[in-house]
C-alpha cells in the first residue's frame, strides 16, 4: 500500500506498510483522557523507515521518514489514550482530515503498531463510504468521541479487529 495513504502512533498508512483505511471524523481522545508514555518516545527504525516520536506539549509530534528517499517524510499529530489497559494512538496526519486509530505497544526495545482496521471490523461497525478519488472508497466513522471510545473498548481485545500486518520498529541506537 502507498507510504502516505493514514503513529502512532498515527492518510491511510502512517507506517508505510500500514493498511489502515478507516478514519474517524471525531477524535478518540479528550484532554482529560490523554496519557503519555515515555517508552514510545525517541527514534525508532525498521528496514524501510525511521520514526521519530517527540512529546510536544499536550501531544506527540511524529515524523515518519523513508530510508530509501529521505525527502519522503510524513508528519503526524498523535494523542495517546488508555482504553481497557491498552494504549491507542489517535493519529492526525498533517494537512489532512480524519483521525486514524492505532494500537501501540512498546516493550523490550520494540515499538509495535497495529491498525485498528480490517474488513471484518468494517462489517461490524456503522460507517459511511466517502469517495477517495478514482474508484476508491474511504470508510469514515461518524460516531462522537464517547461513542468512538466505547467502540474501541468493545473491540480492543478482538484479534479480528486488527489488520494482520503489524508494523514493528526497533529502538534506534
């Protein structure tokens, strides 16, 4: 899938290989529900990309940069929330509309990111289909923040709700 199509946290593919194509009109976070996790901060890399996660006030600023073409950079505003003991990133691509939801796990020098998205999930959740150019459709969630948080809580531990292509990064040395 295209590099900048959705972290974290956070267009349709934050992390180059991501397949997230389910966006929300409303945020997953509220100022009161945000959390910060020093474990996700810093420089990360995998075979294709470098990911820089920096705390900036009430959010994280995230930059994804291609190793093959360093001029190919994407920037994101990311807000982290804890739902049912799991961290989710509300990702807002710079200069684009639509929040993306990602599950984020940092442990043992690895950052794993899973898109909260799949054909299965789209069949379970009410959403709109918007034209995304050409013959492509974009799935759009229109639930309020409270409803979106309830939806994420309901499916947080359901393996079928996540794209099979988890993206992993190692802490850069």
